[in-house]
């Protein structure tokens, strides 16, 4: 019976292409009338994943506030075994939520061209345990995302498609590389929170899956939350799994945001610090004025610049939140004017009197 099913699968793949496979784990049936797919479990003892090695490096491409861009450089390597007596030409689809670029596919050292993109029902790819809530990696608090969520709000998720030929009774190395843009939430927190989802659930549809290894490299000094039990080594998270985890890999990152603002997690505290800096500055320049230093006026101007930059560091991170973002720059200008007035009062007016 299994041989008959296998023959039908191979013939179907040659004639009408009904059986394709997700690179990390599922076959699907493509509707002939509409360009969409449906999950179809892979026949036992046909193709198995002997190992999967996943490497993800997160980098900040643009650190200019208020819209820094975070990219994930993804590289995944599969050891795939064709356990049948036949060479199989297998159409493969690989899902990645959100925007992705620079795709590269390699089978045993040979480049494989992409053939297109096909949508799938989201629940078929995400599984029974979707990670819906967002997590603030600085505080560990969970919350509901108020914007558009690619996975939760989409009826369909896209997958890149290509074809590979797997020789009979052979193990092949399939390598897939691409760049993905992380999702971002700039409203819920003082600091932006980035999210990356990597779908592991499709691998459950293979005839066999084992030996998953993960390595996620993040920017230095970034706050990170990862839902899987990975060990941290410097700025890299590493983990190995003999069987497939029940959840997909979900990563939340809040990068380092500057010298002063990085100390705060609350908008209220950040705003309060902007106010508190004024009397602190006034006390410093008063004490400096009373010293016998030769270049105290020049030093006072340096202190003025430092406090001005500190204020800019604070207001450049949406301390008032959306939609009042632009108002905070008005506050910053007022802050600069007050700092200058204090300096003028201490060093110019007092200087003339002296």
C-alpha cells in the first residue's frame, strides 16, 4: 500500500505538481484554480530531515531615530535523506512571515533558482501554539500588540518555492539564506521593540525530524527575550534539540538606545529626568562660577553642550509617545532655552556685576 501511495505521489508531482514540501517541514496540495496551498502530511519513510542547523544574525542597519531598521540574516542547513529507491524531483516551499530579501538556495553546492511564491493558510504553518503576545525584553512584561500582526491578522502566509532533485538512497545538503526585516512596535514602550518569528512547526510534517541546532547572534548590549530554552554566550544564544520544539522560534529585541536614555524603561521617568537636569545644571555652573579656575567660562560652555546633548538623547526616543512625538521636540527647544538662560544669568550678568 505504501509503495502504491509513493508511486502516485511521484506521478502527481511530475504531471500536475500537487505535492510540494516546505523546506523545514511540510508537503502541500496546490489548488489548480487558485495559487494557494494546503498542508498535506508527508508519506512515512519517504524523505526525512537528519539534521537542521539554523544560524540567525541580527544587525541594526539604520540607527538614526526614530525609525531604526533591524535585519535578520538567516542561514539554515538541512541534511535531507531520500529513503526510497527512486530519484525524486521535489517542489519545495519555504515560509517566512513579513518582508524578506536576497534569497539564495543551494543543494550540494549547486545553486537552485526560485520559481515563485505561494500563499498558505496561517494556521497550517503556525501550529497549535502560536506566540501571539508581545514581550518587552527590558522588563519581561507581556502585552497585546496594537498594530498589524503579520501572523495573527493574515489569512495567508507566503512561501518561496523552488525544486530540488533528491537521489535515491542518498543524503543531500540543502542550504537556504535570506534577509528578513524584523517587525517593530514603537508605541507600547519608551524603547522600540523588535520581533522575529521563524516557523519551526512545518518540520512536524516530515516523515522524520531530528537534531535541531540554533545559533542566534544579537547586537551587543541589546535586551533580548527568546521563547525557547537557549543558553547565552556573550551576545549569542545557542541551543540543541533532539526533537522538534512545540513552539516556533520567537525573538524580541530592544537594542541599546544611547548613554542616558538607555537607563530608563518608563516614559514618565525619562520625562522627569529632563526636568531634573535643569536644577542640576544650574547648581553645577554656580559652583563652577565660584571656583578660581582660569578657563571656567569655557568649561561652563562645555557643560552646557553636554546637558544639551543629554536632553537630545532623551527626547529622540518618543518620551511622550505616539501621536505626541513632535511635541517633545518643542519641549527640547524650551529645555535648551532655559539652559542658555541659566548660563547667561550666571556668567554674563554676574560677570558684568563683578
